[in-house]
C-alpha cells in the first residue's frame, strides 16, 4: 500500500472556495493523511471540517493560529490508521500511527 498524503500551505482555510477545493481533492484521491498549514484559524470548528470531510472519514487535530499567522490542521484516515499517541507543539503536530492493515507502527 502506497502512502498518499497531501500537505498544503492554504493561507487561510476559510477563504472562498477552499472547502470545495479540499472536498473535491479528498474525494478524488482518498489521501491517507492531510496536512494544512497557515490556516489562520484561532478555532477550528467541526462545521468547517464537515465542509471538506462530510463523510467524517478522517480524524482531525489542529493548532491555533497566532492572529493571522500560523495554524495547522492535520487529518488521518480512520479506516486505515489508529492514532497511538500524538504531540502538539506551538508550530507542530506529531502523530504516531498504527496501520490497521499491516499491523505496523
């Protein structure tokens, strides 16, 4: 199984068209993980996440922005991975994953 991911400096997750763009990409490629940086979100609400992950196929974690700078949102497919543990820092999110199919960390 090839690991497929998407990492994007989105420069604002609430910009017009961004949610639709993400939803279309996710539907087309079924990424294993997604990393979004420069989200410019102080709070990432479930209603925003549901706009680009309406089927709730991913587990999402996020870090707040500092005003209009920064912010991280990461998602991992829950049908493929289980989160063993995670660490969050001011500018990072680290996930330790358990692959459900291969039984490998």
